[in-house]
C-alpha cells in the first residue's frame, strides 16, 4: 500500500488533512493485517478503498470509512479495530 498514492486518491473526498491522515493510518493497518485480502480475495489498494468509500451515504471521509468498515464487519466479522474513533483530549 502506497501511502502517498492513497492520500492523493482520497482527495476526491472533502476532508481535512488530519481526517485523511487518520483514515490512511487505519487503511495501512488494515493492509498490513492481510485480513481484507484473505476475506475478500483481492489486494487492498487505493483504488479499492476509494471505490468502496464512494458507495457510502455519508459525506465526511471518516464516516465513509467507518461505513465501509461496518460493512466488512457484517460480511466477515472482526474489522471493528480498523474504525476511526474520536479521542477525548
């Protein structure tokens, strides 16, 4: 997974740099886990991520990401750890 390629691909969504950074971090973690490739039978790429996020009903990037992660959790189970969560500071 090319972090810069993913960052560029995510430009299609209206998002802040911080929001994009956290989604990219979760995407890299998902890629490194090999879960998606094992479950879906295809490599996780920037194009795969963008294609799936475009189907989401929400506008914000983090909401789109969480919607897709929720769909993967329903389909395969065990994807909750890849959700984006707000941190209280």
